[in-house]
C-alpha cells in the first residue's frame, strides 16, 4: 500500500515519546552508544519516523554536527537534492579544506550552477562527500539523520553510500528510516556504514494499540472497539490512530456485527487499486469482505460463479494473498476489506449478507448474515439470533454470543417474550464472561434507563457491579438502589448480599463481615431456589474461612461440593472448584492442587471465560512457583499478565504474581516494578486484600535484591493490613519468613523471633507444614545472629529435609543456601555446591546470582557481598550492578551473558545504561572507577 506523505506524521506527535517500541528502541540506543549506525525499516505507517525522531533527539546533544534530510516521492527524480539538504548549510564551514576539484564539483551539484553529473564528475563528487564528512568530523562527532531512504534520489544515495563505506573510525553515525513491505532492506544498507544495525518495526499488539489511542486522547473507546481497531488496522499505529479518530468524531457507533467505519483518509490508500477491478470482481470481493472466513466454495455458494478469475484479478493487484495450502482467501491487509465494505452502498452490503445467510455452512454465521441483511424488527430473525448466541455460548465464544445477543435485541419487537431488554442483559452477561466489562456496563446502564421490572433492574445492577471488578468502591452508591429494587424477593436479595460480601472483603478488608454476608446470601438463595447463587455464596464463604484460618472451612467446602452442581459455578474463578483448589494449595497438597487448577483452566478456556482464565493461569503459576519450577511459573505468570492487560481484567493480581515469578526466576528489577504496579492498582481500586498481597510481593523482591531495610518496611505494612482484616492463616501470603529474615539482616533478631513465635502458633493450629519449615529456617538465622551456630545448622538441615519431602523446591534451595553460608569457613566454592545445584534445578536465576556473589566474596564476606561494590555503583539497578561488577573482574560480554543467563545484546544494552548513569564512556572507565575506590 502507498501512504500519502501527509498521513505519515499524525498531529500531536511527541518525538520524545516512543510507545510500544521500548525493546527495539533500547537496541538502537545501545548501537548508537557503541558508535554504530541504525537503519529502521518496516511498512508504511508503522512508526519509523517517530522512532527516528526520538533517537535523533536523544543523540543530538552528543553530536557536534547534525545533518538531516527527508526525501519525498515527488522529488525523488531531482539529482543531488538529498545531498543539498544534508550539506547545504554546512558547506561554507569546510569548503576551504576541500581540494579545488572536489570543492568545485560539490558546489556545482549542491547549487545547480554548472552541469555536474555523476557520469562526468563521479570520482570528484564521491571524494568530495567523503572529505566533507571527514572535515566535519574533525570538529566533533557527526550525526546523519535520513528519513524515507526509499525516496532518496539515486545520485545522493550513490554518493552517500560511497562515503559511508569508507569512513572507518571517523566519528560519523547515521540514523536512517526506509519503507519496506517485507525484508528487502538490504539494498538500502548500501547507503549506510558497514556496522549499521537493521531494526525492523513490526505491528503493535492490542495492548500497545490501546496505549497509543489513550495517549492521543481517544480514551472513550470500549475494549471491544479497541480490539476491532487492532484487527482492522493489522497493528499498524497510523491506521489505528486514523480509525480511532474517525470513531471518536462519529456521532454513531457501528452496529453489532458490522465492521468499523473507515475514514476517507484511509479509504484513499486502497481505493485506487479497487478502481482497477471489474464491477463483478468488486462485488465478489464485497461478499468476501462480509464473510468471516471466505473461501472459493463459499463465494460459489453465494452466487459468484466466476470467483476464481475475479479473485485472481484481485490477487494480481495485491488486494488478496493466495496460498495453495490454505483454502481461505485472505486480504493483503485487513484495512482493504474494511475499506471495501465501508465504500459499498447499503443495499449492496445487504445483498451480500443475504447471499451469505444461505451460503454459509455454520448456523452462527448464517444467523449473523440474516440479521445484517434485515432491516427493522422481525421476531423470527430475533429467535434465530438468540439460538445462535446460545450456540456460541456453548462453544466457548461468549464475545460472539454477546454480539449476536445485541443483534437479537435489535430485531426483537417490543412486547415480545423474551423482550429486547432481557436479550440485552443476556448479552451483557456474555460480555462479562468474555472480559468486555465496559461493553457490559454500557448495555446494563442503557437498560436501567427504562426498565421497571425488579428482576430486570437487579440483573442490570449486578452487571454494573461485576463490571467494576476490584474497584468496588466506585459503585458503593449502587447498593442502596439495588436493595430497594430487590424488595423482599429472596432470589434477588441473595444476588445483592453476595455482592455485598465481596464489597466487605475488597473495600473494607473485613473478612468476618464478608463471611457473614456470604452465609446470608447462601441462605437466601436456598430459600429462593437459586442453586447457582447458593453455590457461589458457599464457595465465597469457604474461601474466606480458609484465608481466615476458620475451623469451619472444610465443612463449608463439603457443603459447596454437594449435588446438584452447576457447570458454570464449577469452573468459575470464584466458584466451588476454586475454593477446593485454594484449600489444597494452602494445605501443601501441591500435586492435587496442580491437577485441580489445570482442569479448571482447561474448562475456562473451552468456555471462553476470559476472567477465569486470567486468574487460573495466575494460580497455576503460583503452584509451579511453590513447587520450585521457576521457569514454568515465569512463563505462566507472564501469559496471565499479557491476557490481563489485553482484557483489562485482574491486572493488579496478575502483576503481583508476575513480580513473585520474576524475583524467583527472572529479572529482579522487573519484579520490583511489577510489585509497585500491583500495589498502585490496589490503592486506586481501594482493594485492601490485594494491596497486602502486592506489598508482600514487593517485600520479597526487595529481599532478593539485597535491600533488607526496604523489605522490612513493606512487610511490616503487610502485617498491619492482615491483622486489621482478621487474616490469621500464615499460608495465605507466606510472607512471615521473609520478614523475619529481613529483620535479622537489619539487626532486629528480637522482633524476628517474636514474629516467628506468634506465626508458629497459628501454623501449628492449622497444620501448615511448609509454613512451619519456613519459620524454622528463619529462626535458624536468628540463632546464628546470636552465635548459636550448631543449633542453627541443625534447624536448617531439618527445614531443608522437610521442604524436600513437601515438594517445595525453591524453599528447599533457600534453606540449603542459608546452611551453606553458615557453614562457610574456608575459601572456595565447595560449600555452595548443593545450594547452586538446587537453585539451578529450579531455574531460580536471581538466587543463583546470589550464590555466585557469595562464592566470589569468600567466607569472610559471605554475608556482606554487596559491601564491596564501589559507592559509585550504588545508584545502579540490580542487573546493572551485577554487569558492572563482572566487568571489574575482566569478564567479556559473552562471559557475562553466560554467568547471568542473559543475552549478549542485553549485556550491551545494560552497559550502555551504566555508562550513561556513571558519566563514563567505556569498560576501562568502570575498571578505573573500581581501582580508585578500593584500597590495594
């Protein structure tokens, strides 16, 4: 596709802000910091110019001279134009230093006076460009910034490439951007120095498109709309912005099932090629654009008899891509399909849908096309759509069910049974299941503007409350209204009191009141014959009792597991299956817990229950982490976080678990950032329960990072929060051992012992074997601090053995590490072999690095390895300190990568940040810094 020049730089663009390109921007920045050059490439509108401007802005200060050019297609035939842009303002500074022949040829080329050509003055011009760059570089570093290399006039491209290949160590760097549709950027590298790094910009993810739209002020778009924008734009940021702007400016939104309206600015990008199609071929493509998965067979069934020839014509024009192995027809870009559909007259669209309503083989597709081909209300069409929605729900496609349900409501005549609003509420509930909370909220609030029947009003209020997620404080005003609507109907009151139980837990952090409300909701539901709500309330009650350490928890779980069961509740993230998993997990029955949560995750995915999938992924990650499978846990936690961010559901909870996984098996700096993000989410939502979990994760990450004082501050606050909430089961967050260990590190063994004694009482009462082993490991550290080394060693040996038998691999390794530190008497790594082996088995990379530091520090300094770090490095992040320390030891980048289990590219990028923070330029400066700080 060809993009007009005026669409390449959207308004309000900040050149210093790069959204969605952080990793590749870091790679490019590192390349420039090493003295290299960068070529950005990718398709039109992908954001090359934005990244180019940001890189140029960041590196302009370090350059003595900045040369810029930006070519255009209309001027690409003018020779030497780019050269004039680059050198026109600086030639006077260096012309006196050029040989006469070179000066004359260059001046003639740049000014147009004379008849300088590459054929006649080729060598003189080539040497003149090279000499000019060298003369400018003699005054200081030179940065060449060139956008749209594909439009560079051939003469300038040839001269620039000649000079670039011969600059050698001359301090001239280039930052260039070129439009490419595939990987064909090689020929453009000829205009760049030999050490140029080619960086391809790919499409944005849905999360990145959402962030971009938010940044540009398009914040009123629902998540389902953002999903459609991402799909239609193909992840192209320019196209996404244009679609977002069109939607924001449009007085009406597209109806359910309809594609997004494509603005004129984007239609123009593809309509020129569409105009080259025959009328019949264009109508065939319109049918294909209306179909969900068009094939030649489908087009034939829809009456397009010459589909083969017509689609071949479209493929020849680059509108379709064909694959002999794949029967489905694919448009070269989703925007082509959307623009074609948007451009077609309404009667032609309806004709296409009418043909597809009988040609499509899938009943859901037939119903959708029938709806889009029909105008006005039609009870028969509405019934077919409702049946299709139920089928989609059974297939595990609640988002499709919601869309079909809205179509059914639109075609349902007033006064029908079920009525249009009842069908809208079912669509809203499907949207909640699909993770589209904002769509569900909008539907429910629309229904509330006219609903008078109490059951419908309460049902709509339930959607509003569910859509609030963890931010229940934001809907506090709803509860008096919904209680009034419920009247004295036990079925309706059960729904309200179930939500009030959640409010007590999340907003007030009062477990006792939450438990009472849940029990009351279960009683009301049983009286009203609402088994689903009764089971949900019992599941909530049992989970609350489990977290409180209440003795009734097992009995309540048994009540919740009695028949008859409800399939929806069985696999819901707040249902009975989840309550049973939590009890197994906290009771140290990890194999059974893993089996239970894996089955729940499988069923949630089958049903398309996005919110449940987010949480089940998180719980499975927590189970793997407890078992010491840190790599597996990290993968699951990251998957949960990606899905949470895409859907806007459970972001704080997923960030919290991802923090724990990163601190155990990934990157500690990222763990700290994620824990703070989770705490911020909980603070904003007013969620006391998850605030304590987030702070516990933060304290653990701070402990792993070596900041014991910060860990103590975070974990003391956790202790205060859980005491206020009435949580007494130490298996809930398992932070107690970390706080005790951190207290010992800062010289507070008395407080640590007091914490251990109190927590041990609860753990003994509830038979929490792994918690007791954790407390023993922490108590051994207290004893060691008091000089009771023999007793401490015996306690650590016992704790390690119990962790091994329980299958808590990471905790077993931590006990072995503590024991090795205590036993270390002489030099050499032998004392740490067991700890290193166990951490390696767990893939606990941050802990392995601590073992390496302890080995390197030697026995005399095993507990204070960080004390040997030069003071100048204290301001660096954890990973930056580790890399700098290994540089001080003389390790190469490849050796550092191997030691820290990271890539060489990551080492290079980290060193670039170290140089910038310390105000130095090379590895040698780090070594000199170390030498200056240490006494011989």
